[in-house]
């Protein structure tokens, strides 16, 4: 029987954890960008024109 490669398993868990963290961060960034009003279409910038 082959012995388990714990370093490989640990690295795979770390990669999966980093991928999940990056995905969550990008979802949060997208939500922040969506909720932020666009300066080009905000009522104050249209009034100044």
C-alpha cells in the first residue's frame, strides 16, 4: 500500500481555501460596485452640466 502524501493533500486544501476566499472577495467587490452610484449618471453631475 502506498503511503499518503500529506504535503500534497495540505497544498490542495490550501489551494481550495484560497479559491473560495478569492471568489467571496470578488462577489463582495461586485456588490460594492453595484451599490455605488455611478458619478456620470448621478443627479448632481447632471445638474452641473
